[in-house]
């Protein structure tokens, strides 16, 4: 088989249609997409509502299809798009059914612990364990494919619906299918009612496996029916999906898009990622366009890490001309015009930052603090989900950073990696089970005590190379192994008020840093939450301390005169070595402001005679191993 189309860079535009949009002017939308720079149209096709004349008795034809002479929006779109060289992918949503079919098939539906269904705006949520997903979904895909050559599918909201559209928590599904399947999965255990119930983590694993199995079956089914039609879904699909969005009331993590793309591309570098960027503010506010500077960050962060850009609007461009669409089109066309640069773009950093499992909520602040520290000190890094540690070749990296992860699911892989020349930097309680040190490579024998409450660490300090710093979060007392080099001694706690009594901080034997060799590699243990401290307090000393350990272990820092507000992302593509320079000076409290221009600077580069700066449109000589850079706006891209 020839190369499949989605293995080359592509650019998507999604029209998430209301039922009243069935009469849209197909050619008008396609004209807009061509000008925008998109070559793929994600169109609402079926599931809750069918935008084609379905003959399946469990599907609902859109009543507004009568506005079309053909009675078939999907067929009209596919034919017209084919004439323009635009692909059409089908957006499917199997998460809900109407009241009549819910009454006919209660076994398909979500049921909470009290036996109540989940009904929202007259639609009833269904459960992935039931036959609507497990059986009927495939009948719908077959009907669509029998009618027209759709170029792929995306399944929206394929989940267990713990949360509804109003963000109300509805708990764990207790339908008959879930109860039967869970009894086989966890014999003798009862289904938990909600996230506070015993066994919730076991249920989360159960739910993930149900969805992973279903994803695999859909993928295999499409491969048999139409190999040219990929599935866009989770990290086991043909194309990994990430929705870049905002949410009223959710604290903004400015690096969410970059982190998500990096975690997918690090796990499977050659598998395409689609970043579907939401053009409106939030689901309840779908008519309000996103701030253009905010939206620009979705696309810039996505393409820098190797994802394909996508813009998502409600209705049509005529109905909803969001303010952010101008910058969205500009960035989409940039991606189009530099096809070779983005073809086969894969991560090329030599430092790996492990992202905590979602159950380890306390570790998230540690992870984010270390993320910021590495970014600001210009240490390029990739992100990998903790559960994938045993699934990649760690030898791709010089250093692996573990942010307060606690017990690890695959410690042996890290020990082997370190013994054969890799380096591990572990913060907090990474690799600690009970009081035992799980990782052999870490330079400690056991944990003697854990101080992990606000009261337990209050007034606790460390004496470091950057002065005395406070411990924030947690501090473990550990017994060093014989070969450990000890630094950053703890100071004994003393009163912190009233001022007349604030003395008595004596240096102790307890280490805030332990270093040692292990086989052919190195290991560092910082048995306290330095990343969390940086995230919450912001002392630059925290950043310097942890980055110094990464560099001691063998991490690579890019030599540059650029300030900490410039993120440096290193990749490799069909065009050669690729370095994205992202101007993060617009990162502000709960928003993205317009980034300030950053004056001329320089950057050290790999062996090369010349570099191309794409957005500036200039070629730059490499003199004595470095490139002189002009002023930087939103972003630019160096190619060698």
C-alpha cells in the first residue's frame, strides 16, 4: 500500500453543526477552507443526529435535511470537497440517544448508583460497556462508508460520562453491562459509586481498558473496510486527538497544549497527532470567540511539538466569524507553506520529564514546577506519561526526571537504563514504596521519616549553593547509601514568631540532595518537593537547584542570549534539524496577552554553515558555532 495520507502534514477545519445548519452552502464553506489553508474538513456526520438519510432504526435523520434538494449534506460535502482536493472526515457522537430509543433499550444507557439515567436536554447518555457502543456503532460506520467515501472518523465524547455538559458530577455507571464486566475484571469487588469510593482507581483502569479495546476494534474495522480512513481518538488510534480549549473557572496551565502533544509524540513519535483548537471561550459560551493571542498559542505550541493544526468552530464561518480566525488562518497557512519542515517532525530533546499518573494529583504541581524550570533555563525536554515508561526506548535520553511520583509501575526499566549509562533525577518521594527505596539506582537505602504536611515542614530550611531556601510541600529524611555524595543540609526547625524567639536553626545531617554513580550512569535524589516549591513560591533558587542537577547528570542546555521567556523546542524532520523559538512573554495571569517583541540575540547551533529562519524569511550564517538572531515576535523556526 502507498503512503497513507495522514502520515504527511495536514490541516483541519471543524464545523460543529447545529441541526439547523443542515442547509449550509457547501461550496461557500469549501472556499473559506481553501483560503484559510486547511485541506481537511471535519464535518458532523452521525450519531446523535445523522446529516445523511440514514435507514437505521436506531439513528435519527436531521429533520432540516429537507432544506437540501438532495436531502444529504454529507454526500453533497464529500462530492464537492473531492472536486477541490479537500478531504472530509466524519465527526461522530455516540454518547447520547433520544428518549424513544432510551426507552426501547435501557440496557444501552448510563445508570448511576441509585439506578437513575443521565438525561440532558432530552438526550440520554449511553455507556461504552453496552451494545450501542459495542455493536451498533459499527453498523453506523458501515452505513456511512457504504454511502460515500468519507476520509476518516472522529468519535466525540467517547467516555463513561462521569460529568455532564453542566460539569455536574454524575458518578460511576452501574448499568448491567458495567456490573457484569466489572465482576469479571475485579472478582469480589463492588463497583464504586464515585471518585471518593474505595476501588475508584481500579474502576478507572477498568474504564480505560474498555475504551482502549473499543478504540482498537474501531480502528481494525475501518482498516478492513477502508484503509484510507483513519480513526482520530486516543493514544492507540491512527491519529491521536487533543482538544486545546479554555474553560471558565479552570486555572490556566499555559503549557497544556505543548505538554499534551509532547506526551503523545514521545510515546509514539511516528504516529500523527491532531490538535483541535477551540475557537470559542467555553462550551456554555459557544458564541463568544476566543482571545486571538490565546488561540494563537494553541496552534504555535501544537506545530512546534509536531502536531497537525485544527481549528474548531460552531456552525459555519459565515454564522460565527470568531475574532481569532484571522490569526488561526495565518498560522495554518504557515504550516501549509512549510510542508517539508513539518513532514515527519519528531522530538529530538535529550532530557525526558515524566508526567505523573492522573491519580497522583499532588505530583502535578511538582511536575509543572519542573516543567517551568527546564523551559526557562533552556533545557529542551520531552514529556512522557508515567504509565508509558516501560513502552519506549529510554536510551533516547541522557536524563530522565521523575517529579515526586511515589511508587513506580516499572522501576526495573529505570534501573536498567541508569546502569547502562543513563541518568535519573528524582524529586520528592519518587521511587519510594512505604519506606523502602524502590529504585536501586537512587543513592539512599531507605526512608527514615516523611514530613508531608504544611505543619510538618513549616520553618524547615535547606542550606544550598544559592543561599537558604524554605521547604514547601514535603521533605523525606533518608538514609544515604555509602557511595552517596551529600549536599544541601537541612536546618533544624525553630520558632517563626514572635520575632524575639526566631532563632535556633542548626545545620543537621539530613540531606536535601544525594548524588551517586550507578553502573555506567548517574543518579540524583532530591528528597523534597523542589518543583512544587518553584510553582507555588517562585524563588529562582529552586529553579537553579534542580536544573543544576539535571546538567550535572548529563542534561543539555542550549547556549543562547535569549531570555527565559523564550521556549526552545528541538525536533528533527525531513528538512533536517528544526528549532522552534516560542515567545512566551505574553503568558499572563489566567490569560495570554500579546507577546512583547524580544530584541536581537544569538543561539548556539549544531554543526552547520547556514540556518534558515522561516517566519522572518531570511538565511543566517553560522559563525563560530552560533547564529545571530533578529528580533522575535510570536515565534520563529530555525532549520539547519
